[in-house]
């Protein structure tokens, strides 16, 4: 390819064309010494290095899955939950079985991603997964048990809701009780396992969706913005209006507010 006959605008168009062979373009651009082309060439090399680094990172996220696949565990499910720390709303869990190594760009612990990236990845995960499921423990269950036990119950529901029986579970944080499926708990597993990371994203997006719904029911608390966490805005609303039916009444400072006043919607 003789790109020296092309203008800078034409080269840019070729680079943006998904049908362009970037290897050939890179070779041709390496021989073009025009300043503008050199800038594009260096930008292309940088983008390729970033893609390669992301590819390696994603591959490393499948280390635990590959170990289990090599031992004959075909359907490996990642399990995680969202919503342990908030003062309001349910705890939501998800279970995901991925079909082998699946390169989902930016796949990571949901807490490290923007809302837009989580939304995009939710669609990709659901399209590519062999099976996925959501489990929920509501506020009443959280108060009857405790947040730890409610979270485990939500994860158990997510696993039993899978349309494909998992052979092995990779779980973020704690083993799930009352399940006969072999499992491995990983501390900060959503940063170590692709399957757990995928589950963390589905759980987080689903919980945010639920809190957006509650925001329409109880707009004075701002649930759509803070999702029930103890932000200054949320704490101010709690002091002003008292707790509502989705607040966790045994969590501080909600419990203290109930003891101080009979006001609010609760």
C-alpha cells in the first residue's frame, strides 16, 4: 500500500474503517515520514499496546476458571452480591456461567467501573453467558437474619436459579451454605475471577435498577443518586423525614433515629 499518495484525512478514514487491515496500514505508515502521519502512527502503536495489555489482563482473569476446566469442571459459576453496606434497600446476588474464555472489554470488579460501562457489560454478559441468574434478599429478611446471612441466602437463590447446573462455584468472600456443589471462596474475588466479576456487574446493575424504582416511590431520599448508601445527602434526608419502609431498621444510624422519634414513613 502506497499511502504517501493519500491525504491525512484519507488515512484517518482508512484507520476508522473496521475492514482496514491495520497490520498492512501500520507497515505502510512506518515508511511515511510526514509529521501528521507520524503522529497517527504513534497513536496507532499506543492503542495496540493498550489493547494487548487489556487482552492479557482479561486472560489472567480466567486463571481460576482454566484450572477448574482442566480438572473436568465444565460449568463454572461465578457468584457475587451487591448491597451489603447501604442503609436501605435489598441485597442482590448474581451467578454467571461463562462459555470458556470470553473477552469482554473492561470486565472488572463492578465497583471499579462507571455506570455506563456496567450497563454495557451487563448486556454483553447476558448475551454471552451460558447461564445467569439473580437472587434477592429484601429488607425484611435482612432485619430478621443479618446482612451476612441475607447475602448468603441471596447468593444461594442466584445459584439455584441458574438454568444450567453448575459443576463448581467461585464465590466472592464466603462459601455459600446449604449447597452441595463444590466451591471456592476468594477474597476480593471480583478482581481475581472473570466469572465473579461478571456476577458482580449483574448484581450491581440489578440493585441500582431496584433503587431507581424506590427513588420514584420515595423521592425525598435521593435513592437514585446514592443507592441507599450513607452519603451526606442520605443522612440529611433521614434526619429530616425519618426512615421509610425500605430502610434497614437495625442499621445505625437508622436504628438510633427510630429510637429518637416516631416520625417518618416507617
